[in-house]
C-alpha cells in the first residue's frame, strides 16, 4: 500500500466543506509538500487544514504535521487503522495535532486544535497561492 491510496478515503471526510489539494507544494524556498491541504469553502478567512499521511512510520509523520502548524490553522496525521493504537496521543495533544484512522473509510479519532504556532505571513502566503490556483482552475 502507498500513501496516495489513502487520499480518496481521507478527502471524503472534508470534501463537502473544503476545497482539497493533493500533494500541495508549499510556495516558498523549502521543498516541502503537504500531502492533503483542505481550504474551507468560504470567502473570508477560510480555515486551512494540513493532513500528512504515512503507511507505518507514525513518528516521522508527527514531525511533518508539526512543521505544518506554522502554515495552517489545523494539522492532522492520517495512518492505517492497524497503527492507530501505537501512536503516542500525548505528543498529539501537546501540539493539538489531530489523528485520522484509515481502513475501509477514514475516521477522525482525535480532533485537531487550532494552532498557536501559525505564522500569519506563512498562512497568508499559502492562502494567496491557493486562491490564485483556484481562480486559474475555475475562471
């Protein structure tokens, strides 16, 4: 199984209320990519959610989700259901990172909290880029 195979199931959780971008390249000099970026379907100040996926290495995905907190409002990790019980939930709670379990469908196990680490300028950079892309794709 590959990470990409989790994307459709995860996007089902958000597709009604959010615009969804897969493997969104962050428009800065880093070479970072957000596995799934969700942008709330509202005109003013839409909520931004980053979701990082991993098939087995939940420790690595937590560090990725943590770095996304500097860009977005909320951050989740998404892993196969078989690994959910291995995740140290105290680490998630410390930073407000949410947890999504994926099996036949996806389910939010731990709700993400609004990030206190978000840099306003980084969030705006992401939002401006997303809005530009959406206008380009939907003239």
